[in-house]
């Protein structure tokens, strides 16, 4: 059975699967350098091309990969605060519509619970059990829906629909795809970021590498995947 390999290109995108012979031709063409991340099918993990035994005679010599190595960091650019905020707003709208559709059969009951809670909050002596029931229902809906949306899309595609619409993708620091495990860690870390009252998100605008608090914790970064992005 043929082994099929994949690579992460200098633009942050995933290419493949290809056979070993096709991958060797990519090495000859200069598309794969020693530092290129290659999916090793027999080990089910990403490794630098220089550590893959099948490619050690096909990789270009150091002078041949000198220019691509210098250009690669500029080709994959970290996304800034405003474009990521726009992506989040798109995700917020999409997620809201999805939750509304799923909870449509219970729409009247949920509306009554919300109205009762708001009425109690306006009262001089609010009934805490009514307010507490509203918060329990809200958490029971929002936490699982956020988990399924962000972990599911980031784990499967490396980006949510909002990020894809803006031409963004989430990668690990070594340029590998996120995967479900790292997507789960990043989502959990994002709840920590929310506890900072927005400071963890503003780190994207203030830090040189444009990484949020949850990006630092999960060791991920959000990058452009479109060549015309600025």
C-alpha cells in the first residue's frame, strides 16, 4: 500500500496527500526544504523534512534553500486585532443563528424564563431562584454550543467560518495544523482570557507577535492564508 504524505507550505496551507515520489519531486523543485513540516503517515505525526529518512537525498543543499528560508517568515504573517475582531463578529452571528434554530422548539419557554429574570432584576427584592434559573439555562446552552462550534471547526479546518471568511487560519507555533486536541486546549484557554475583562484579547493589538493570552497558553497563532493579505 502506498504511503501518502502531506506538507505545510510557506503560506501556512496544507498540501497533499501525495506519494513519496511526488514529494521527492517537490524537494527537487524547491517546494520542500529541510524545515518544511511533513506528515509522516507511518508515524502519524508532523516532522521537519530534514528528519524524514526517505527524503534525506532529495532535499536541496543549504545554498538552494537559503532564499526560501529568508522569505518564509514574511510569507506567513500574523493577523492583527481588527481583522480577528471582524472574524469573531461573523462567528458570533453564525453561532447565534445556529443556537436559535436548535432551540426553536423551546423558544416560548426560554423567552418566558428570560422575561421573568429581567423583571426580577428590576424589582427591589428580586427572587434569586428565578434569576438563577435563567443563568443556569443560559450557561447550559452557551457553553456546549461554544465548545462544539469553536473546537469542531478549529479542529477540523484550522479555522472557524468567520476566520475562513477573513482569510485567516490558526496554526501551532511550528506551523502544523491545529488538530482537535490543540483546538480543545485553545478553547479552554480562551475562557481564561475572558476572565481578564478583555485584556487578554487586547494583547493581540499590543504584542509584537499579535498573539492573545489564550494563544500564548495554547502555543498557537492566527495567520493570513491569502497572498494579498496585508
